[in-house]
């Protein structure tokens, strides 16, 4: 998942998506929490010496109980790192120990994206893809602050969520639709303040990075070994900036552009999703321009008259866009997109709605998970930008040119996402410079729709000379590890043997 947007929903970590579709500081002490020696503000406090109580894991909401090899624990962290002896919150952890204890290297912490993804839920389902790394590393997942079991943010109930998805037009065409769109954003933020006000000011990425350093310390690791995907790359870059001396072997895959502000992220995504759509159309033997025009025309028809789905819920334009985006995350899912578009052209929105529901975290009983709540809370705590409706409308000509299919949605999203948000944002764009850190492997995929390839180069540059090492994957999809054998073997050699590839290495 990427750092920003309801299109951040368009940028959710798609790690588990393919299976669903197939079935259907710089280390200085001028910032609170950062010190010149790279330690956390709480490293000398009692929290740093806490012992974790690892017990059998319970089933996550809507999921299955992890196997007996998994253990769960909760680490206490300061709610506010400026007050390290004040209130604390719990960060949920899950761990599977290294299988070859005689060659164990330490712990490997994962973040699969979002923001808002639950590592406690995702890691056990994804662990088969990390079997080689698990030989020498304990695999450790966590729910960042504000997410799921770590004092998760909640902003509205299922009924209100369903009403918004069904009745709020995310690409408003009239004054009434525009007013409803902006009001929905403000109402969502007010709900967050009402239901999660205590933690809302403290759920940003900087504090999550500080939590990671405390987790590292409590786990007993001298340096942090970290694997971040999508938004997890922003979190990893932030950690490297705050604690460069504590950076161990780190891989950032499907990289968020650290130089982009909120509008820049939307612009990047319009470019990336349109590029992926055109690659899909070419793969299907279709002219990309003609195919794009046909899909844009379909969306206009759906906007005028939502499609029936065989249920009491209709497929509107906003849900259709999400349904189209979903299978673009993996080339393996392109046939699903073909079926969904064919159905829609024939007058049924059933499959596109199913795809949108999977992305929006809605189960068959109409219950929504809270990842979208956490995602917005974290995004809006991070970014200062609060664009107005007028500023979003001014972007429309540029964004429509970038992508007739996704551009209008993404342009409007810049205004609606943090509209009237009750907490001020921290920065315009995250800082990732990490002088003094060890080499960090940055993996970019040329056809990545959600975090376009260009962001990987910018991340490598931002991390600094001798720190950022770019590994390019010539292919499609959101993330490369496990999908490209060259990338996978290169990453494994780096993590297991410390072999750093030449900067600029390309896998195809």
C-alpha cells in the first residue's frame, strides 16, 4: 500500500490479493526520540528492559488461528515519545523462530504496507514465501500503532462505511456531489477524533519508526534487520533517517517516492496505474489508447447509471474504479480483469464489486475491517497538505491527461482524504537521508502500478551515496520478491550472506 489516498486504498499492500483474485531524524537530538547515538528516547527507561511474554496466538478478526509454530506478544511503547515516562500503548507482535538455530542471525521485522496493514495477520499467511530467510532469521511481524491489535484506530461503523461507498461520488460532477464528497471526508475525521482521539495525534510514521527501534532493542538485536514493502519502504526510510547507526540488513521493495508530497503521490499513482493498464491492454492485443477510451466511457456510463450486481448493492463508478485497480497489482490477475470488464460491458457489475469489496476489506456479511481507518489516520498524521476542493479541481486537466481512467479519482482524492482532519500533519514529504547507515537494498519494478519505478531511484538517492543500492526488476506487479527469481536470490544472498549487489543491477 502506498503512503496516501483513498487511492491509498488504490495502493494497499497487494501481497495477499493475487490469491483472492485467482479464486474469483538523522540521529541528532533536535527531534524528540532521536539521539546522536541512534538510540531511542526510551532506551534508558524501564520500557527498554521489559521482557516479552510469548504465548500461543489467537485468531485475528476474520482470520484463522496461526499454527503452533507462531507465538504472539505485546511490547509496551510510549504513547508520546516526548513523554517517555507517560502513558503507554501496546504494540502487537508475532514471531516464528528460525528453523536452523545453530546458524541463527537474529530477528527480521516485516511491514507489508498500507499504512494500516496488520503484520500480525499477514505474516503467517505470507510466511511460506520466506522459508529460506526463516532458516536463519526469526520472522517477526507487528501491527504498527493505530493498526488492528495495536490500539487500532476506528472512525465509523459498518453501516456508515457502506453508505459512503454506495452514495458518495469520489469524482463529483455537480455542486451537490462535491459538497457531499468534502463533507464525507470531514465526517470521517470527526469520527476518528470521537472514537480514537487519544491516539490520533501519535499514529504517524515517525513514531512507528521509534517503536521499531524499541522492538529491536527488546528483541535483543544490536541492529535492525528489516523487510519493508510498499508503505513499509517509507517506514524503513524513516527509520534509517532516525537511527542510521542501528540499520542492519534492510530491503525496501515496491518503493514509495520519498520526494513526493500528497499531490505528488497522486500524480505518481495516476502515472503508474495508467502505465499498468496500458501494459495490460497491450498484453491482451488491444491498442492502449483505444482500450483506455473504452474503459473511461464505461465508467461514465456507470456513473450515470450504476450496474446491478445480483444483490441489493449496485456498482457505482467509484467502486468500479477500485475493482479495475485491484487486478492490476499482479499480472497473474489480468485475466480476472478481462472477465470483470467483459461482464460490466454486458451490464453486470458483480465481479467488479467483488474485487472492490476485497480491496475495501468488506466480508460477505457486510463487515468492514479497519485498515482504511488506520490508513487515513496515519497518512493524515504524516502529511501537512490539506488541499481544498478548488485546488483538486485545478488538477483535473493535468490528471485526466495522465490517466483518463484513474486521473479524476486521484485528483479529487487529494482534497477528500484529509478534509477537515482534526490532527495537524508532520511534514510535506518524509525524510530518508541516512548518512552512516549500512547499505540498504532498494527494489523497484518497472511496471509497478501503485509505487512507480521512479520512486525506487529517488529513494536510493535520498538514502545517500553508499547507502541506497538500487536493484531494478523489469516486470509487472506491485513488489518483486518471490515473483522474480533473480530478485529473490539477490535479496536472499544479501540477507543471509551479506552480499551487496552492484548499484544498478537489473533483473528481467
